[in-house]
C-alpha cells in the first residue's frame, strides 16, 4: 500500500509550538464577551456630550460568517493578528465608510446648531402693535406665541438627543439613517412638543404592518442597553410607533420606521413657516386653541396637529385676498416632488421670502380662519395645499397613489401634498365631526363679539354645543 501523503500544515510557519502561543491561538477562537452598553455624559461647552463605551456592541448581533474556505485554518492562522484585532469588535464609526458617515452626522449637527438662533422668534414686528381695532387681539396672539413657542435651548436639546441616538443606532445597524421630523424642524412646535424621528432603513417602500414592526423591535431591543432611555413602548398601529423617554433631557420621543413622507412634509412646512412671519404664530395659536377645545387628537378621532397646520396654510393661500402666502408647489415646480431623493432634501432650506400685498393683522387673520372653516362646504370640497385651492372630494378619491383609499375621504378631507391620502381620515365619526364644526362656529362668534383671545379658550359647556 502506498503511504498516504499528509497535507502540509502551513500555519506552522507563523505559529510557534509553545504554551504561550497556543494559548494565544485558542484565545482567538473564543467568542467576544457580551457586555452592556453604558452611556455616560459630561458637559462640553454648555452641551452634554455622550460617551458610549461600546467595545462589544455587536456581540448580540454578530455579522454573518461566510461559508466555504474563507475561514479555513490556513487563512485564519496565516492572518492571525488581523483576526485577533477584528474580534475586538470596534464600533463601526472607526471604519470607512462608516467613519465618513459619522463625519456626516457631525457636519449636519454643526449645520443645525448654526441655525439654532433663528428657531426662536424674539423681535416683535411693528405691525403687531398697529393702531387699529385689531391691535389688542394681535398683541394677545403674539404674546401667547412667544410664551409657548419652542425655545432655542429646547431645540438644542433635541438636536443633541438626535445626535446621540443616531450614533448609538449606527453602532448596531450601520446602514440605518435617523431623521428629525415634525414640529421640531418645521418651526410649528411648542416648547412641550414631543420629538418626532424617522428611522430610514432603505429608500424603497416598507410595509408598515410587518416589516416596520420588525425593524422597530430591533431598535427597541438595542435601546435597552442605552441608560438614558426608559419607558420604551412599541405601539402597534397602522403606522407603528416606538415611544420612549430621554431621562437625561426629559424629552418624549416618537420613532416611526421609513415613513419617508414625514421627511418631505417637514421640509415643506419648514419652507412655509419661513416665507411670511405671520404663519408660525397663527399655526401655533390654532394648535393651542384646538387642544384647549379637545379637537386636536387623532387618536380620539379629531384633528391631528399636521392637519391643523395644513388648514392654516390653505386658508392663507386661498381664504384671503390677496393671499398671504403662495402655493410653493406652483412657485417651485421641481422642488417638492413625491419621488425626489430623500437624501438630497435640505430640512432647513431658506427660500426667498414672499412679499405679500396682504397687510392683515394676526387678529384679523385668526378671526378669518375661524369664519372660513365655520362656513366651509365639507360635503363637496377638500383642502389642497399642493394646488393652493379647494378641490372636489371625488377628484381626491380617484387620485392614483399607492396609499390612497377612496373610503378614507368622508367628513373632513385634507389632501396630503405628497402621497395624496387624507390626512384627516381620523375624523370618521359623524357626531365628533359635528362637534368639531360647532367648536369652529362658537369660537368665531365669540371672538368676533369680544375680540379677546382668552374667550375662545374657555368654553364651559362645549360638549353640549
């Protein structure tokens, strides 16, 4: 019989046969030890900075190993030192291109911070104190807005939280993006508004009932290792929301998954908020008024804050003559497209201010807003900010859109400017809709009679209207 030839052991050229080296070799085969992520804080130029000691951050989500001969003994031991280093599982931010992504986060943070001084309106326009019959009411609206608007300090806290969360999430899931959306970025937020964020897992569509839930469950699991996050709760809804609290800054967070339309409409609202100084005070006062009268809660079948903002913008477009603001979709045809690249959107873009011939005061405009929707023909028309006009409801039902459902156009119809759905579809109960109309009518009548802002915030028997 022929003697069977042994395959040469090539790694012997690189590894000495002694106890010390063998123990080192065996150490490389041991899986990394699981450790909890601990997030620490320290003050740096007045803003807290987070230091996450994430040495073994990926231990719960190890990368998939390749099959075949990639991990055979020859290649493993011939590159033993490289493998030892890789087992340390250094956070992805130290690698390229992940390191470049971290630099992008830092650049965005610097850009947002540089514009923080414009977040809070401080100087009173001269027309607020105009010597006319509307001067007192306008001053009341302005003062209420100043006392309730999102401050520069709160805005910076939200930005810092976004930076920390983005860095933390990217250490677990390097391909995910995180966007600040909603009133924090649009300029329509109060100082007590929640922080709305969008987890972007890919540019394409994500099914909210299945895929989005899975992604949010992954984030829910990872956030348990972040010590400034508590009260984590996953809300199973048509659009799932992961709710949690930042215990360090006392901020409530609502995180959705891949709701890209929220990124687009945040950009759109931000542009409207800065095109005329009267837009922001009116939107915030209307939100405060609706909340005080219990008609600003989509979960209770009333109007969402986003829908209220669209109602104010629509009124300023076509409910007054001449208009206070233009239709931005018409003024900038290629800017607000439903299929544009999300990553190319400048969330704090500054458009050229619109010089309107309308010189109405805040008091006149608020009363006109209440009158407009107290007499609106809800059975025939829908509200369209995209077109700057009232459009037939039947036209909205026939709109070709992936998410549009003809049955959602019932009582209060407000067209979403990008996906063409009804943003007020939560108002589907006829009795609650009648109550909403009663609030508009009663508020208009009382404000017209008294010219006192306080009177429309104090209805004793509003439920009986």
